[in-house]
């Protein structure tokens, strides 16, 4: 009985220390952090901050490369979201490598989209945002001039949204007294934002968004899509090392806001799914316009990384009227981890 009591006191002390670290450590002020590595089950893919791009019947998966964030971005492909091949990038599995673009460290959270017969990747490096181009989703993604988008602050987690009227918007996270989500209209050539349109979207100020009561609150990983007459912004909150890392969403009548968080938040968390650290994903449409949400989880209840890539189906409830927004629903029973062939 004595040994069990000592073990329980140790576990309690470990929990207290972990919460103190989260409280006083804004993660993006650090160059790196120690992760307890454990063996991944089977052939599970370990890409964090994942995104899936669907093009001509093929799904392409990108994300932060766990254990190798200073080189670029790998890419996997699948025709059914079940069996994945890769990494398949044209440069030793990488679709983007640091030699071709801005940045030499901290390659995080990519997004790929297709516009005017070109493939674009929006990404983070050196805590700045940049865009690169390619003729193929497998790369190589390159920049003619290697530079980030100009900004007076550090910024990460970009998401480019092109509205039905052709206007382009950059959703992103600015590191200023916390991780805060902003939006601004982009220049038509993606060269920068229109400063006068910059608006704050989301701040982590609800209890579920800051369970550690941290001095540096975190809202990050934005994804936006339009459904009917409303815009839906999904985001993640809490430090990503926190087991309570979770996903919520907000709704607006305009891509520039204001945004209203829904009372059902969080819609994805350890409490309703099971695994710790569920978040930082991407909404995307696949075959037959089926909506999905791809995201990552912690490796286990005791280890953050390598984080594992997972997916669930998503859908919108039938609206009561065209003047009212509807609920974004995640089918948690459809949850599974992505695996290599």
C-alpha cells in the first residue's frame, strides 16, 4: 500500500509541474521542446497540424513532419482515405524543401489549394507566413523570391480562403499576448494583405479554451468554409501539449466577421472522442462533396508525440431558415487513424 501511495503522490506532483509549465511557457517562444517518443501502432501516419487537399479523385495529405520540422513538408496520397502511399514528394518524399523557399526552421501547418491552374502552398516557417507555387501537388513547391508575407509581428497557421466573388482572405494567427486568430483580405496576386482590412476573429477567452489558466492563451489552426449564407471558422484552443487541446467553431455573416462562438463548443475533445490533444485540423470536401475534418491527437495519455493523424466525417444540420446558421456536426463514430500501406 505504501508504494501505491508514493506512486499516486508522484503522479500528482507530475501533473502540477506540467500545468505550471503550460501556464508560464508560451510555446511559440521556444525553439523546441522535449517529447517522450513511443512506438506508433502499426503504420500510423505521424503528421501534426494536418491538411488534406482533394484533386481529380486523389487525396493529398500534408502536415508538420514530427521529429523533422526544419526541412519542409512531406506528402502522402490516397484514393479512398484509407490506404495511404508515401511520402511521395518529388524531393525524397518532400513536396517542399527549405532550399527552394523562405525559411530554415519551424516548418509548420501547411495548406494546399488550386488556383488558376497552379498549386499553392501556404505555410509557416521561422514564425512567419509564406506562399509557394508548384505545377503538381507532389511538388516541388518553390518561390521565385524567397520571402514571407510582410507583418509587424510573428505570425503562424495560415489559411487562404477564396470567396465566391473572387476575393481572397488570409486567416492566420498573430503572436501578441497569446495566439490570436486574425483575418485580412489578400492582394489578388497573394503578395500581401490589405492592411486596412485586418480584423481580429478569435481570442481564447472561454473556460474550455484555457483550461490551464495560462498567461499566454492559445487559439490557433483556423479553417474557414462557406455554407449557404454563412461562414464557419473552426479553430483549436489550449497549448497543443495540453491534453485538453480541443476544437470549436464560430459563425459569421461575413468573411471579416464579427464571429460568434457556438454554445456547443468544444465539438472535438478528449471528453467526447477519447484520445488526448485532439485538434489543429482542416475541413475539406471529398468525393460526392462529403465533408471531413482531419486533425491530430497525442501519441498516448503520457506522451505528446509523435502526434498521430486522424479523420472524422463532418456535416451541416438542416437549417431552420436561410436567415439562420446551422450546426456543424462531427461524426465521432467515424473516427480512425490514417495509416500507410
